[in-house]
C-alpha cells in the first residue's frame, strides 16, 4: 500500500484566496483525521470522519474551514478565505479504528504558506 | 494546564547513552498512550503504544506508564544519532488523540 497520500505537498497563496487540500487514506481504513501543526500550537486535531461521516469537528478553528469526505478514498480540507495565520503544516491520517492500539498513519503533510 | 505536557528540550545525550523522555497528562480517564517520532520536515510515525501500568519493551525502546501519577515515559537505550528527532506523546481521550508539543532529542556522536 502506498500509505496516506496528500496533495499538494506545498502550497503558497495570498491572503483571501481559497485553498483546497486533498487526502487519500489507506484503503480499508474507516477513520480519517485532519490535523494542523504549528510551532506555537503543536499538532491539533481539526476534524475526523468515520465511514465518510464527520464525527467531531470541534477542532475546526472557524467557519472559514470546511472538510468533506465524498467517498471512502478521498477527503478535502478547504479554507476560504485564507489568512496568514492559517500558515501551517496540515496532515491527514487514517486508521482502522479507534480501539486501544489502532495506529493512525500520517500522510506526508501539506505545507501551507499564506502571504 | 495543557492536557498533555512534555518538556520541549532539546534533550542532548551522547551516542550509546539512555535517553529518557517524559510526558504527563491531565485526564485520569485516559486509557491508551502513544509515542510518535517525527523527523524534521516529516510526518509523525508511531514508535509504540501502551495501555497497562508498567513497562512495555520493543527493541531499544521501553514505554513506561504510571496511571496513578498520570505519567508516561519513553526510554531509548543505546541512543544513536539516527534517533535525533522530536518525540510526541499522545493520549487517547474521547476517541481522539491529544498530542503533546513534543520533546526534541539530539544524540551526538
């Protein structure tokens, strides 16, 4: 398996523009997670899905952020409009379940820079 | 108080020494505890998890859990320069992983 795939790997955009990040989870994994990592706040969970259904979006910072999972093999995280404070590395992760030792496998991340 | 706390480091140890990384958590109901390693510019990767009090060993790595003290640690024996990375402690609570800020480990030859 190729692991979790994310695109793009790097994104540079200007304030106010729409940004869409993409993720393909590992086949057969029922859970998909979106994280954001910054120096100041560390690794934060934004939202997670179970069988394509959003379960917990309490970590989504504000209405400018939205996430979808139209099918088991694809998810998007959208920021509209983007702001400089959204600059971070965004990771997508997937897992088989949420049981004790179920490992979350992380994608390579998308480094977002908003100018 | 942060939910998961780690000393940011850097923790500097000589090659061949034991590196000891520590983590405390606030939610007494937490059941599962994870250690991830993250190399600079890379994504986190799982080293090991533990959910029972005591020690769990995997090669050069030993995780230690003390639920009464709400304390998790990771010992790395025979540290190698390739172990130089940031180590993230994560605690599973309410079906979510809560990550600490990470401890940067530097192993020098």
